[in-house]
C-alpha cells in the first residue's frame, strides 16, 4: 500500500536518463515538452524516492486527457515509448515512465549519473542476472528462475505504481490532466502489467485500490489472466512470443504454451500477430548485417502497437469494445500451422503475411533473436501478383478492412502504402509503370 507522496522537479530534463530515446527529436515539433521529477512516498512499509520521466503536450488545449504509465524495463529501456511514440504524439497523449524496479533504477539510471540521482532510494537488492540460458538447458526453467529473481528484487514495485496512480487522480503531476490512465508494458514489463492484472482482480491484494483504467500488455504472455478480471485489458502477442516458437529456437520467454488464451473475462482481448518479431526493424534496423541472403524484416511493428493502444483508449473513453481477431491456428500438439509461403496461419493478419512480398522469419540467429528477417524473390512476386499496381490494389483493400475493424489506423495504412509503393518502384517488376498512390486510390474506390 502507499502512503502520502510528494513530487519535485529535477531541472535540466535534457540530461535525464532516457532523454536520448528514439523519437525524442520529434517532441518539440509535435508541441511536446519533456520533464523529470523525483517522487517520494512509502510503499511496502518502507520509504522510497524515485524518478518519473514525463512527456506531455506543452499546451493544455492539445492534451487529450490520456496518460500512459510505463514501468522502466528490467534492462533499463522504455519499449512502449519505443513502439508507440508516433501515436502517443499524434494522439495528444501524456506518457510517464516510472523507475519502480530496483535493478534498472540502480544499475542503469543511477549508474548513468550518480550525482543527478543521488537521492533515489528503493528497497530490494539489485541483480545482475540476465534472462539467458546455457546450451541444452530447459528454456522454461531458465525463464522461471529469472522471473523469480526479478520479482524478489523489487518489493515496492506495485506500491510505487499505486503512488503514481493516486498522484495522477489527485491532479498532483504538474500540468497533467488524467482522465484516462493506461498501465502499459512490453516484454518483461508486459509481465509487470499482467501481474498487476492478477493482483487487482476482485479479491486480490490490489482490488479496490487507486489504479489505472485499463491495461496494455505487449510481447509477454504466460498463465491465463483471471476470469473475473474487470479492468479492460488488451494483450498483444507477436508470433515470436509464442512459447513453441521460442523454445524451438532454444529461447526463454514468459509464455506457457497457449495458456494466455484461457482467460474468459469479457474485459480481455488478445491479439496474436503472425509475421511479427519481438522488436521491429522497419524503422530502425540493427547495426549488424542480417543473415545471408536476407534483409531485416519490414513488418510494420509500430503500426500494430498503435492500433492496439487506440483500441484500448477508445474502449475506455467511449465504451466501444475492440473487435476480436482470430487466434493463430495450431495443430493437435499446439504447434503453429503454416501456409504455403511458410507463414503462420490465422491471427491478426497484415498484408505482410496475407499478401506477402517476402518470407518472414520472426527469430534471427544468435544475439539478434529479437529481430525478424525476410527473404524476397522477384520471380515469386511476379508470379503471385503480376505487377506492382495489382499488388498495391489488393493491399489497399485488405488494409481498408483492417481499418474498419479497428485493427489498423488509417494514417498508418496510408503511410505503409506510400512506403511500399516507393519500395516497389525500385524493384525490377514487370511493366506497366507503378501508379501513384493517388491514382491507386481512384482505381480502387
């Protein structure tokens, strides 16, 4: 539980840990400011003082009243901001990162600037353990051992989050109006969101406490959430997050077979996305070369996250429930069923797998396992679609259906079509010449 808390600004937010995140250069053009605060209070019976990193519209008129709260990732990053920053800025949403896990707060943030963060105090003992497994070891056991340790290192985690929620509800964060509050996390912090969901369910230790309005869990998975879950929750799982896919590559993960599907709460929506890797590479490719004969995946990872976020916000604000999507198809052993192109069947299908321009592998070798790569064949493309115009017309129709279902945002669909048209214009496709997106729009109306 939480006690009284107080907040104070840290000057020089441009020096904040995380101030150089991807997308930060777009803050000023979007009319946003970045601020840093120290929050002090009591959680788990002990005092704490920790850091909040905040990005909000500078003018109140632009703020939509939506606040997305993200716990600092165990590795010290901000994956929700990384995936969703374009939509956060477009939507006028406020984003707040909370350093509520002891290991990244000390090992990453405080270590980056001991003087600036000298007053940070969190209970628990930081850990240097990483979610890695030895060759031949059981991935599930390795993942469970890591999870036990990360929970143990941060006894104040949920109490600190509770302090933040209470502060937001009381109007205690300067210049922030919190009408809709979302707790969001990805990968390890997706696990934090799922744990919060279980603790806040009726009868749980956090039931009835001040909390968020809804939950967004990305790239995590695990045991089924409670059937009596009453917080609107959207969970997004990439193909690479499915345990059978991970374990076949000798990798750990939070998944437990397909147990996440067993939640029967009407407040829960789950989307499984074929062709999607753990981390997107469309906008920011790794510095190392992809596997021979391939390129880093062009799958529009961020677009999927944008749609999931806005589906949840619409649910919370307007009461319009997200449209369900099929789950990935599995055989009697629980393994994914694949189509003739090698892509998983079923799931929330984007043009990348429904109308593939390449064969996508959602896990890459070695340390780049988080990224996907793909193999393209011009001859196969010609045989399948004939020419670029035919392909783009089919893709526009498919995206139109996804937009109508709320599974894709119209602005992202237009961007994907324009970028794909430019990419295909450089490819050795057969004639006729590639039409402009405007001409395609007229053709398919």
